[in-house]
């Protein structure tokens, strides 16, 4: 029997994330970063992972990510969930060393054999990243949930944060936007077979370039674009760095097929929540299609691209690494400037 996993959950992928505004409310009184000297990165900066110094030169990166199915196929779901979790380590310039599985499964409606296929998919992605799933925890839950706890190592001098961009940096995004819309289209039975293949390919591609980019001094800040969308994660970067980003809408990589599904109104519910959380800090310049922009720029991504703030002098070095790793999306989409009234300015060109 074929089971379509997206029909067993109310959300999917990183679109399940609690909105930035509500998350801030939840974490308002929880700040441990300043109380533990060895904790180089805590939750105070809303970064991709926690980072703990273990000796003079090395730190451990620890992160967890889990969500409900974003695609119907269980093997692909396992691959995607693993790639998304591992990405947090790469986004901080580190290399993963091992993972633990987090599994919630509705055994009354989905057999254990389907969960086993999810695990098989995750193992394949972990093998690609050179790590193993060394253990984990499982529960019987109402919705299918899967993800990983991932631990990694990073030389402290290579550690990248999301709040250390500098004035004059240019911005690069290494994957196109639109997977939230396409995943919603699949759940509604609208996605073509060809576009499903395209979607799964992007969702299962690991962000391994992050470890190499961590070695470049001119890469001043880095994060991966996930459930808060490009606008949400860029807002976090600009707020933390006390800068303003000016981005060029026509230079932002977008999955070209996605506009077909925008026309069919396949917009994730998380898009509106993301937009509500950041819209006060966003200004649209003349000629920008605002209706489309507020459907694409806050679109929740799963295992999205790396958002990189890099000094212009190091741009060619970054682009050479991306080229060597087969990443086509490497042209700047904007730049960072001194803080102004708005955190993000969106111009047409």
C-alpha cells in the first residue's frame, strides 16, 4: 500500500516552525548566552545552532531540526529532514560529526515499515555528509515527525554567525526560493511530476559548501534560509549586525516554475505569519511587484540556501568555491549599508 505522508499532517517541512514574533515571546525570558563563558553562541542571537568552546582552538556546534512531512514519499522525507538539520552546522562554517534521530510516529495510522523508510532516507543523506545516526529517541505521536540532532566541530577562527555582517558586504543566496509554495502544491495535488522531481532534488541537496566558506576571512556572516523565509532570516542578520540590506528583486534566485502555482493560490499558511513578523522593517521600491514579493520573499524554505554576507574583496574566492561545488547561484542579490529606518529595502534592480 502506498502512503502519502503529507495527508497525515497539518503542516510540512520548516513551514511548521513557530513564527518569529511568537518565538520571541516564548524566549523573552530565556537567555543563557551571557552566563556561560564557553557558550560562544546561545539563543540570544537567534543563530542556527549553539556553539560551545571545548579547547583553545575548537568548538562544538549542536543543533536540532525536526518537522512534519513536506513530501509524500517516506524515503525522500527522511533525506530532506536530515539535509535540513545538517545544514545548520554547515551554515556556521563547521563539519558534522554524528547525528541522533528524533522520531514521532502515529502507529495507529502509519505502519512502522513506513517509518523505517524515513530512517533509510536519513541514513543516505548522513552518509553523503560523512556521518552516522548514532542513536536517538522515538514516541507514538498524532502526527508523523522526523528530524535529527546534529553535532559538529569548527575551528573557532572559522566560526560564522548570523549577526556579524559588516557595512559594505554583498549578499549571496545559494538556492532559489519557492519550495514552500511547491510543497503546498504537492499537498493539494497540483504539482506536476517533473516539478516534484525538481523540488526533491533541491530539498535533498546538502549545503556542504558552508564548511569551505567558513575558512574565508572575508565571509563575515552566514546563515541558512529556512522556515522564516528570506525576509525573516535576512531581518535577523540585519538586526543582529545593526545594518540595513538593500536587495534587488530581479536578482533574487526564484524557481521559475513556482509562478504557475502562485497563480493557483498554493501559498503556505506560514507565509502570512512570516510577513506579519517582519513587514514593519521592509520597504518596497518603485517597480517591485509587491503582491508577488510578499508571496515569495517570506515563503518558508526547507533546507534552503546559504545566505552569505561577504566583503567585495573576497567575492571571487567565494564564487570559486561555489563553482567547484556545482552551485550555480552565486551572484550578489544585494548589499549591506549603515542602519536606516528600514532593515530591508527591496528594489526592482
